């Protein structure tokens, strides 16, 4: 580390995030309209409240507050005695009442943190606050991008969807840490059952990014707030990031852009930039509003909300890291298997239900390797089959009870179960996969030897391929239901006799 930051390598990256996540509730945050926009006609899930018509009054949705409290507990945040709402005033066509109801000086969560892990390095990312607000409507520019569009369509179905805005401290030192954080955040939110990552636009990120002299970074990678204030770097805010991958790409682009500017002796403009996904670059937008431009004032239509006791009354499930650790200890799983089996809460629940009946290794192999592999191949999720737990257990039971071979279970029964929706016993019956009894196999072995004298002679001459040929003959006679290892052994015994 050098005292003078004169070269490109001497700059460290400082990134902070504002992440907007849509909370998964049935109805909107201040009215009874459905939040389900998947198949809704434009402007069909609307009412006077979410359209911002004069005189309409908001009523707070308890489920949205509960979801926020759960997140607060999961990130170990302080949840105050009382929380309240403010109006953030600005004009934009997606916001018909000209203000957004949000939280300002008394957010529902403060001072939390979330630990990320990259390879073996752990890092705690501070979370300054998380507050509730309403999503605006959505705009669709027709005939070109925002400036070149012929006209713009407005859809208010999204208006009023509950959002939690999670604001981190400027604790990220690289774009890949941001990506790890967003993955971790999504995982935790999904475990809590308050978020659906598959929903379009359910996670949107704005990132503040600047470069500072490397010399102010402490040995553990942190920067003290005082040092950062003193360095006072110009920062850009990058908007319109909608996925983990986009976050990493947009921020990597921005690091390079700022580094090049500094290297050439130019200042970095303090500005808002827009991530253009299709071109893979950030472009300058309007200058950033100052906080005072929003003229925040108290939302008089919503009384302050006492939330301190909610924290104790609302339980949260075991979180992914804790569950991973327990899977390793309780079931003796490898780190890799434990990670796979806790990738979602539903996968973990499914595994534990299977492990109740079988030993953990068997359960882990069938769930992590076979089932998840086949689901993945079909673009299916565990939630597509979690009501078929009993059938899946029956499949394993058939193998464990030596009624079908593992190979047939994997390659025929499981696949047919998934493709055709059949029950395992029905597949076994229809395909004739029940293991042939020992007598029938013995008969087939005798027949194969009698019918193939050339192969038998080759076997005695020491030709390696001969035994495989004979095994193939027996398998054909038994319709593939014999165990190839057994057949091989029986053939050798008969021939060597
Ligand atoms: Zn409504």
C-alpha cells in the first residue's frame, strides 16, 4: 500500500446498494387489489387507492409489515418501538398521485447485517436500513427506448405492490461481492417465504460506486466512515439493474470506466447512470435529485404503527446457513451435498422428509443427485413434485427392497414418473421391470450358454469381450430386469465349473 494514490492499481472500489425487493403478499400494500400480475390485463388490478384518485385512503396491509419484520429478524436488525410512513414527492407518469408512500426517519428495520461467503472468505455486509414502500406502476416505451419512443403505455397493475428497500453500508470492495450478496439475500428472502425470485422485476438494484485511494482501506478490507468522508470521492449511482448477473456486469463496467477516467487525470462526474443491458454499458441520465427535492413529509393518512411486540410474535424458519451446518452435522453430509440440499427451503424440506424413512446417504443420493438432476434437465423445480413425496419414497423403497435395479429406477421409473406423471409401481408393472427371480435368471444363463457356443469358446480362449456378449444375451432374455453384476457372476460360475 502506498500513501499516494497516483496509479490505477492504487484505487479501491467502494460500492453500496439500494435493493428493492417485492414482498410476496396476496394483495397490495395499501389496498385490496391483487398483486398477481402474471396473466392480468393491463390496468385491471387497480382501484381508487392504487390509482391515486382524490379522496382515496390507504389501509396498511398487515402481511407486508409481517414480511418486513421477518426480514428484519433474519438480518438481525433493530426493529423500533414505532415505525411510520412519509410521502416522497415527485412527478412521474408511473406515480399518479405525485407522491410515493415510503418510510423516512423511522424505517421498520435498522442496523442489520448479512454475511456473504466467497470461496472460504466470509464478509459481513452492513445493512443500514430496510423500509417499506409502494411500487410505482410500470411504463412500456413503444417504438424505441425512453427518448426515442413514439409513445409510452402505462400499466398501474404493479402500483402499490409492497416493496422493501434494503440499503447497505458501502461495504462492497468488488462487483463479485455484490453478486454474492444478492444471491444470499434472495436465498434468505425465499426461505422466509416473503419473496419469489421467479416473478419478473421482483428484485431491482441501484448501486452507488466510487473509487478511493487504496491507502484508506484497513487490513480487513473495511473503510472507516470517517476515512470515507474525508476521501469524499465523486460517486455515480447506477440504476436499472435487475439481476445478480447484471449487477456484476454493470459494476465491473463502471469500475473500469471510473478507473480509466482517474488514470487519465480526469474527474469522475457525480451523476446517475443507467445500465443499458442490451449494450452492456452505463449511460449518463438526468442529474441526481437531492433529498430536499423530494420534500418528504409525514403521511397523515396512516397513523404511526407500534411494531416492537411483533418481533417476538412472528416466528422465522431456520435460515439457510444454519440449516446447511445442521445437515452436515446431523446427517453427516459433505459440504457440497449439504449446499445442494439446502439450495431452497423446499428442497431441504423434501430431503428431510425422505431422510425420515431412509438412511441419510441414500436419501441424499436420491434427492441431490438423481431427483434434482432429472428436474434440472426438465427445467422443473422441487415445487413441481413436492406433493409426490410418497411416490418418490416408494421408488427408493423398491430399490432398497431389491425389487428393481437402481439403474432401472433411475433411468426408467423416475424419468417416466416425471414425464408421464405415473406412479412408480405402475411404471414397474407396465415396463416389466420387477427383478426376475433367481430361477428365471439361471435358466436364461443356461440358454445363453447353449445358444452361443462361439462366444463360449472365445471365453475359454481368454477373449475379454465374450463374457460381456453373454451378459447382454441374458439381459435381453430377462428384459433388462436382471442385475448385470449377478448375471456376470452366474455366467462365470457356470462356465468355469
Ligand atoms: Zn388498488
